[in-house]
C-alpha cells in the first residue's frame, strides 16, 4: 500500500510542471490520480489553501464568507473528493481524511509549491491536521478553525453538556430533538440529509435570531452529499485514526480558533489540541459558536491575516 501511494505521488510529480493557468482566477478541475479535484482560485497575494469539510458540503460556504482574506492572499478553495464538484473514488473506502490530505498535497505539487499555508474548518480542520501529520515538510502555517480531532476524549461530554443546556430553549428545541432522535435511515438520501442539516442549522450559531439568516445565506444553494458523510464514516471505521495521540508531532506554526459555545467542536477539544501541539496558539471567542468569522468577523479576519502574513 505504501509503495502504491509512493508511486502515485511520484507519478503526479512527474507530470506536475506548473502551468500558470492552474492558478488563474476562477474554477479549475485537475486529475490527482484517483479523482478529479475541483478548486476555485480567488484573491491576490501569497497562497492559502482552504480545506473544506469532507462530509458533504463542499467549499461554497467558505467562498461565500471568507472573502476578506482575499484582499491580501490568494485563496485556493478545495472541494474534497466526493464533495461539491470533485469526483468520487471508485472505492468508498478511499474517502478518509487521510486520502483527502494526500489530495491536497498532490494539488500542491501540481501548483508548483514547495510548501503551503493551510486553513481548515470543522472536518476541514481534521483534514488539515492530517496534512500536518502526513506532510510536515510541506506545511509552513496552519489555521484550525473549530477543528474536529479524531480520537479526542473531551468532545463527547462537552457536546452533551451544551445540548442539555439548550434543550428547552425554543430557538434550539427542534434542532436538538432532530440530533437526538433514533436513526431511521432518512439521512441516507441526499434529500433526507439536506433536510436534517437545515433542521439542525440553528445549533451552529450562538444566537439564531441574530445569526441564523446569515448562516443560511452563507450556505446558499449548497446541497450536501449523503454519500460523502456515509463514505467518510465508513472509511474511518475501516481504518480508525487517533490524531489526538499524534498532535505532538506537528511542526507547522499553528493557530487554533474556537468559539466557547460551539456544540459540535467544543472549546475543550481545542484546549486539549493546543496543549498537545508544540508552540501552538489558541484564540477562544467567548459566547461564539461554530462559525466565529460570521459572529466576530473583525477579530477573526484581523488575527488570521496577521498570523498568516507576518
């Protein structure tokens, strides 16, 4: 398996004479060996690779809301394999965050970059962590925004605590009921999964009245892929990863950003992550949830830009 992976990377490198058009503004599709990877280039300045989640949403929501970073950096928004406009692998067992991290590195080679800066949000943070572990020599700086860390021990109890706290709040009640209902199989279809995500969306902001419409607008016409969620989970069950035990190996300069009322990626997990990554910095956003750049954009874009550009 390792030999095959090495051969694939060598094959990509051999055909990777960088073409200027690959970094022109707008959408692109490139063959990275097993899948066709879709990415969009926007902005001006040093490159910043953007890792979107691998469970189904694609990168549109990031493109719709991360535009302030484009003023001083060239952002490469990536649809992970099986997500958005990127194609699916033949074998769904190849939908792990490890495979997605390797796709990012193949894209790095194709774009002619010796090393990169990387920002990952949520499950995109999981992928960014995996990249930092698998390709340390090619990563300078990484921003982990509300990252999910595979193998973390703090998440389950903290998640339950927030849901218990909000259970009787009328703004969250229906969403929490949806999260806690027994699995009836309806989420296995794109339509059912889309409805599920739309129902639980209020949980992802600290105040649905203030930020709910903005979050919905950020996702716009995004259609989530039930396949991606199912296949990513399947891949993780086949070959479980415990990133939490390996965080000490990360060499890249690391900034972690997390809201203190993030239900799905609780700040306690971010605290453990910061404690484990040498030299990393944690920035907590008091009373902010899973999308800190929507709830406190001035602070978020200022400190993220300063970290990446200085």
